[in-house]
């Protein structure tokens, strides 16, 4: 994510209900965005490390070229940013922004290692961007809008900093199309619980299907909408995805959040852990994450 917000270091991303079944998220005084649901575990960082502009922003690359100024908001560790910076060389510039300082530091290190002198990263809030009006040709995000409660506040800021005719590009989760195949027991129940956790933290699990609508509501035009998958089809990929899901969703912190708020019992969680291992070892195991994509322009 690249996506994002002020986060708790122990990845406890939701907090006890206050007078209702709605979970509340911790905010700091400088940000209107909630704790980042995915957190910053080693498992999630490994997933982000597999991403690149070529694999996760392929829909945007044909629109880039030398000399353009690009904003990557919610840039995370910069794994996608590097390819965007390369696509606007020579003469172009990539500005990356993320709420999490550790992610910005990783992005800076990646830019230095790759020789991307045109890539600049800083901490900041996606609902209050520290840039002048009409200052970017392109704005990009991957799995950011799905985490921020006030989508229109983000899009209004992005629209403000884009030049007239500038491009906005987003790729966001379609939660209803998360795939584990073949079906093993009630593994779908684990997916449903993850989506509930995301929604309870102020997120939008189906944002990938909503991009065209929210872009229209924000006043963008010429919208091109589509969808694509991040697939895990080889044996190596299946084992990677199993290890990621096990290390994140079944971590003690996340399990405590799930059970504390009554999203599932510990017995259910233990069953899902067993089912996930069974899925991994099933011949023909396959998984995929579905994303909606949209590109539009500021009039």
C-alpha cells in the first residue's frame, strides 16, 4: 500500500467498540485517517516487495513519459514508485508520500540503491497534501483509497494538486473476488472475516468496484475502468501466499482483535489455519487477489 495513515506499531489496528458494534480506529491529532489495517509486519513487507510498476501499475505506464511530474500518494516502501520514476526519465520527477516514516525511509533507500535521483519521498497526510495547486501531471495510488474512510477528501486533494488535464490512476481491492481454489472447508469464512475487519477499521473492501463512481463524484472525466488479478499459481507462489496469510492473519495480534470483537472464535480461527495448510498442500492450489483499476483526468 502502499497505502496511508497513522498506525500503531504492534499492528493492533482496531480498538474496542464505544457504545456500538462499530469498531473505532485510533487517530492522532495531525491526521484524519485511521490506523492502517494491514500494519507493517515482516510478512506484509514481503508481499509489498513482490510488487512493481510493471506488475501492479501496468495500466498507467502507457500514459507516462519523459519530463512528467508524478505523485505517488500512499507510496509505502516505494516498490511501485521506482518503476514510475524510471518511466518519466529523463527530466521527470516522482514525489512519493506516505504517513509512515519507516516506509518512507525504505523508499528513500530503494531510490538511492537504484540510482533514481528523480525520486523524492516524504511523510505526509493524503488528505492534506503538502504540494501547490496544479503542480503534477499524474497522481497514482495502489491499495490506498480502500483504507481511507473519507474517499472524497483524498480525491479532492489529489484533484487540487493535479494540473488541468492531469491524470489520476488508482488500483484498489475487490474483496468479493479474493480467490482460494480449490475450496477447502470454510476458508471463505476467513476471507469474509478479513473484509469485516477492514470495513470495521473505516475501510472499503469493495473499492475496486467503486472507482468509476467515486471518480465521477469527485469531478474527474474521461474515466477508463477495468480490473486485473495478482495471481499465485506456481508452487512457490502458493507457499509464499500461505506463509503470508499465516504470518499476518493468524498472528497473535490479529487473532486477538478478531476474537475480542466477536468476528470469530478461537476455534474457528484454528480451523481456518488448518484449512489454509490443507489448501497449500492440495494439488492444483491457486490464489488470486482481484483489483479494480481506473484512470481519469482533471477537467
